[in-house]
C-alpha cells in the first residue's frame, strides 16, 4: 500500500463538522417527516427493533471495532489486520442472522419482541448488520486519514436520502416496510462509496484475502487481549440495553416507545456537532500514546474537550427550554406526550460528548479494564432504576413511561461520565475540579440565557401566534447573547482570549478570500 497524505486534524474536523451540519439540516427535515409519516406506534416499533439489534451487534463487537481503528491508525500498511477483521465482521453478522432464525423456528420471538412480526425482525437484523459494516468502513477511512473524501461521500448520501424520504412521503408510500427498504438503499450506497474511496487512494480493503493460521492466531490474541476485559462489560451492556427498551415496550407499549424514540432522536441532533471530533481525537490520542507522549494527549484533552462540551450545551439548553415547540415541529399533535421526555433527553448529548471523548482516552491507552468496571457499575445500578420508573403502580413502579427512561438515562450518564473524567484527569495530570466546575458554569449560564430569552419573547403577544417566527427569533437572540458572553468570558467554552482572536482573524481571512 502506498503512503497516503493525511490531512491536518483541523481540516478533517472541519469536514466532519460540515457533514454533521448538513446532517443537522437534513435531520430537521427527515425528523419532521419520519415520525409523522409512521405515527407513534410504527415509529416506536422501528426504534424498538433496531435498538435491539444495535445491542446485539454491540455485544458481538466486544469493542473490537474500536481496537481495529486504534491498531489500524498505528499500522495502516498492515493488510492482514484488515482481512482478519473483515472475516470477523462476516462471522458476527452470520451469528446475528442465525439467532433470528432460531427464535423464528422456536416461536420464542413472540416473547423477545412483544407485538412484533417476524418479517420486521429480519429487516431490523439486516439493518443492524449494514449499520455496523458502515461503521467499520468509516473507521477505516479515518484511520487511513481519508476523512475528507469519506465525509463528502456521507454528504452525498444524506442528500440522496432526503430526496428519497420526501418522494416516499409525497406519493403516500411511507410505511414501516418501505422505511426499512429506504434505509437499506442509502446504507448500501454509502458502503459502495467508502470502498471506492479506500481503493482509489491505494489503501487496503484487502490486497490479498488470504491469511495463514499464524496470522489468525496472532490477530486473535491481539484483539482478545484488548477486548477480553470488555466481554463482561459488553454482556452487561447487552442485557441492560435490551431490558431498558423491553421494559418500556412491555409496560408502556409502542406509543411510549415512540415518544422516547423521538426524544432520543432530537437529543442526537444536538450531538452531531461534537460527535464529528470523537474518532479524530481518538486517532490522535492513539498515536500520541504510541509515541509515549502523555503531554500531547493532555494538550488535546484540555484544548478540545471543554470546548466541545460547551458546544453541546449551547444546543441542548435551548432545545430543553423549547421542548414543546420542538415536539410540535418534529412530531405534531400525536406526540404531545413526548414533551417532558424531550425536555429531559435534550441534556443527554451534553455528557454524551464527555463520555465519548473521555472514553476514547481509555481505549487509546488500553485501560479497558477500568473502563469496563466503571461502565458495569452504572449499568447494574441503572436496571432497577429503570424498572422502578417504568413499571405500573401495581408492580411497585411509578408508571412514568418514556419520561422515566429519559430521567434514568440522563442522571446515570451525568454521574458515570464524571467518574470516567476523574480517572482520565488523574492519568493526564489535569485538574478534575476545574473540569467539574466548567460543566456547571457552562450549562448553568446557557440554561439561564435560554430560559430568559424565551420568557422575554413570550411577552410579545403576536409572537405567540407565530410559532416558527418566535422560535427563530428566540434562537437568534439566544445565540447573540451566548456569543457575547463567550467573547467576554471565553473560559465558558474552554477557550482563552488568544483562541477568540485567532478565530475572528480566520473568519475574516476566509471572507476576504
């Protein structure tokens, strides 16, 4: 394989961010179509099934996809590594389909997936496999430094997906089966795009598909050593992840599943901006650790993580305050029961950002045992909390449905992520209390600004009659106040005065060009 020119971290992040910005705009349209087109029940069924197979694939993955990305970043010319992992992916996919077949033949699928038809279960299994394969190929492009062309491919895929969604909706063919088919089409298109990019740049999908028994043993033990501590973690994650949604389905039904799914998807929109940086920082952490440069790792952590946390908080706080309006835009009248769940889940991306980025340090440095122990502790604590919040009163629960699951997800993540942060700060020689204080000040200030702005705009009577105008006006004023606050106190975004000046100069230079 020839040497590939790697774009700078800044350029790769910009393209990741541009894709996510485009993804945000497209998601705004698609999320206003999909929940409405399917209705709460079918929307809930789709998310219940696809979440199940995400959990199954996540268990079979056992953290190997992250290990693969880390190792390929360090050894990009090693063809055997790619071949071994692609064979492993095929094996895991086969196990997934075999599991569905066994449940079908034994009729046990009726208990595992309450109220779901077997045809939809097979479709969801295929969806899970394709989604995982996309993730593997995307990690390969990032590991090879091909982030820019791969993000262009994702932009094209998102635009084509939007066109297909609109067509299905306009011709009144938007149903659960066609929605699955739509997903298959856009996922396969992206698979083809990623493979073409990798081959075009003389990188290896697999130059030679044969690996000998010695290579198999070598890679097996290498991945096993990396992932063995995560086997228990993955098993607990599988059980808890499935039971969370299963309990919601069993006790509250598909409609509440739909409400929770809408709240989760709206929260995911806020995460788009910061998720762009996760694989890129993980790559830099991996390379720095391989070079035994802990100082550089600390620099990346200090430089980027508070800033990305604040960006997530900027969006999340506004969405939380505007939850009723957001539900009206994305779901319509049928989803009014999701308002409180959306309000709560809006905060989920804030610490999801810390969790993803802080977790990348554990993976890059091989501290998978510590990562496992922290994760297992909070997952085990979370399961009885889920039951208590979701179960009916007759079963000693609060019968809180989607809202209950949202409360559990946000509360446990906030605590668990800060435990991870404590150990990472200690490893990198950083001040944990400083990062903890930044979280409180950043979220608190933006939440106050968002709430104050909404209350002020609501005092204008004619604004209340024009929901979209009110929403956009509030968002613009909120953004301007936050920008002014960041300029005055850049520490709120984990920045300093020099960063602000450099950013302004960069924007001015780009405008002149």
